[in-house]
C-alpha cells in the first residue's frame, strides 16, 4: 500500500508542499503520543497467564496486521522519504516498481522473521509473563 501511493505521487506531493509534509509529521507524532499515553495508563490485570486467549482466524489476523501496517504513520513517512531520496519525477515507472518490489520484499522478510521469533514458545512465554 505504501509503495503504491508513493508511486502514485504522494512523495512528489509532499516534496512540493512542505506544509503538507510537516502537517503529516505532526499528525503522526500526535498519534504516536496518544498511543504512548494510552499504553502508559493501562493497569496490570493480575495474572494474565491464567486468562483465556481469543484465537483469531487466519483471515482476521491478516486483516488486523494489514490495517496495523497501513495505518502506521512511521511506515508511511519512512517509505515516502525513502522514495523521495531515490525516485525523481523523471524516474521510469518500471524502475519505481522495482524499488517498490524490493522494499515490499524486505518488509515481508522482516515481518516473517519477527513473527517466527515472537511465536517461538520460550519467547512467547516470557512475553506473556510481563504483558498487561
């Protein structure tokens, strides 16, 4: 998604409109501050290892993860700023798509490794002991 809207011109739009770029940065920063404050206010709920977990279907998990990534302002700023460094308005579309495919492939590999690491039994058990 990030690569698609960047190729479609969001990167160029932000390069041409510094106020829009700054507004997006401020909105992203405010969102991250809100998330941080919300997380700091959460209180531990006692022994969380005894709570029952709600298993998501594969489709539900994919939807939640997809929306988490698409709505992540850090990823948006990263992809757009990366494209603004290597892609110019005169860059041929196949080259832009190639850059996008590389970034997408790197993201898929990274998230697969993270998922494998955090789903390992010993790591998951330690996380479950400290979460709230």
